């Protein structure tokens, strides 16, 4: 760490063994990422380009200067992902795009990008709306656990869009497929959250020397096989549709791939699709549920904002189209403001420098851990006036847009550079449809008087305590 202190980077704090990650996993804190989020409110760091701490036994640099964030994100060839944080999930997800590097990553990125182009994403509207309505009809109005229900809802949407599966058609151990995948993700997270397990790593777990390791490994393989069976059914069904010149009942990624001429018949092709859909599912399920939960919290905390969104939504036609959604300017402003203050991905997966190199004027040694505080600048009063206040109207002010045009790396709710979020158009559309259907179905609920917003890292960055609402249907429902 002295190597970086000599370059003028101020040390935030040294933590024995675990490093600053001990803050991120501390469930007792009211905000696990407080250091990174509010670093510009600390007079000691207002003029700093980076936070200096440690991660495990090595130095950690977290760049917060937007120009350095830009340079870092554009030069990922100098780094390798530190995958221990996702150990266990790789066993489940396989070699999806998130785990690839170099030319393999570029090839998969080009391939997947075709599936998330703006004009393709529009086709998912009816499927998202149908599943959302179906899932909302199943919830308990008097005990609506917001995060949990939005997770289930987004899981069901993901199963249908990414795997092409009717959400009620398949069961795994008497559970809906999306419930089974959710449970699997939760089991993996808590199994590897144990420090001993995380330290020993996935290779040790796969040896199945401990009963708990055997249980998790067997369960992973079982669920993967069940999901593979679902994908095979979808492939066969969609091939028949193409042969008979029939339109798919529900648009899915598999249907789009087959229409583009991909055969998906070799075992390798099927595994590639399986791991692609798992990766997309995992990337979207928790993050979007957290954004929706926090967005609903802010709307209820600011009733005037809720009522403005409500007015926009209730003016929509029954079978609204994509062009109708595009006219919901205030809803879009609320979405942008939510992910400014509390995006579900405020930092990225840790990187480790694999060569000596420079970022700006700073010399980075091989072996140094590096990350970026994406959210730091989104809460910096230099770029956003009164940054801690939820104010959707700032997005109608040209000065806000001018700040971002001048330096796009001050606002990165979907990350940036080559590895930015490939599904951001889909996330935007999905979030809007879920909020539209929620508000069309329910009257404005009261925010629980005793609820305090606290944030913690679980499977992603989300509300810490249960956020429970008592809902009342509108009279026309």
C-alpha cells in the first residue's frame, strides 16, 4: 500500500485479511457501500482520484475520478476477473459470457448483442406484460413483500424470455421452475458466503469431502439437468413452429436464435444456450427486482411523484404499445433517478492487474486489485445538485444532460466501456411494464411508518429489511 501512498493516493483504511470487503459483507451496517457512495462527502477525499485500501493480502485501488474510470473500463485487457466472489455460481452457470475473457468474450459479446438490440427488445413487450399480470394475480394483497415478490416476478419473466418456457408448464421438485432456480441461487450464495468455503474454493467443494459440499454439488447438477430438459423442449417446439410456418406464442431468445438460422442441435450448442440463458437470468433477476423495490420506495416516500406517475400510467390504453410506453416521460425520469441514487450494481466484479501498467498518471503493479466506484460520481454535488435528494425533475433540466454529455462516466448505472450491461434496454422496458401493471392494479399504498431504508449486499445490492405493503385493488380490478 505504501507504493500507492507515495504516488499521492490517500489510504482510507487497512483491514486485516478480509480487506474492505469486510464492510461489504457486514450485515449490521445500515449501508454496506457507504464508504464508496459517500466518499465525496468526506473532506479528506474530496480531491482524491481513488480510494486506497486492501482486499485480502493485496492493495486495492477503487477509482472514483470519472476520467480514470473511463480509462480503466476501456483497458480491460490489463486485468483478470477475481472470480472467487462468484465461486459456486460458476459451477451452476458454467462458462457464460460473464466469465469469459479475451477473444472468447468478444465473440460471445458480439453474438449476444444481436439478441438485445433495441428493435429486438421491443418484441418482448407482450410476454413481459402477460407474465407480470399473471404473477400479480397470485400475490397476497395484505402482505406484499416487495423485494421477494418482485424477485419471483422477474424470475418468471426471465424463464419465459430466456428459456421460452411457459412458467406453469414445468415443475422441479414440485416447484415452479423459477422458484427452483431462485432457491438454487440462494443455496449457492449462503454455502459460499462461509469464509472457510470461500477460501477453499470451488475445486475443493467439488471433491465432496464434506456432506454440505456433496449436497450443494448434487443439487446444482440436478437443477442444471432439469433446465436443460426445458431448453430441449423449447428448441423442439420452436423448430416445429418454423417448419409449419407458425408464429411462436411467446417470443424467446431461443426462438430468435432459431429464426436467425442457428441449428442448436449438437450437445455443445445446447450447453452454450443453457449457459447463456443462465447467465442472462442471473444477471437480470436480482438486480432488476432491487431497482423496482427501491423505485417503489422512493415513489411512496414522495407521494407527488407517485401521483404524477399514476396519472401517466392510468392514461394508457388497455393494450398499450411500445410507442405508448415511450411517452411516459415522468416514469422514465423516476427510473433514471432511482438508478442514480441506488443502482443495484454500484461497483463491478473485482479485477486483478495481470501486468504492470498505468492508469492516468498512476503506476499500477501486477497483482493489485482494482475496482471502480461507479456510484460515487452519481452522488457527487459537483455533477448533480442536491445529490442525495430523489428529484426526477432534474432529468427535465438541460443542465443535467449537459453534465453527462460533457463526461458520460459520471453517470454509469449500467457500467460502461466494452463490458457495460448488455441488457439495459430490456431492463428499462421490463421495469416500466412491471410498474405499469402494478399501478394499474393497485391504489397508492401507504409507506410503512416504521420502515427505514437500509441497504446491504446479499446476492446483489438491495434493501436490507423486509419492505411489506398492504395493497388495495382499484375498483376496475
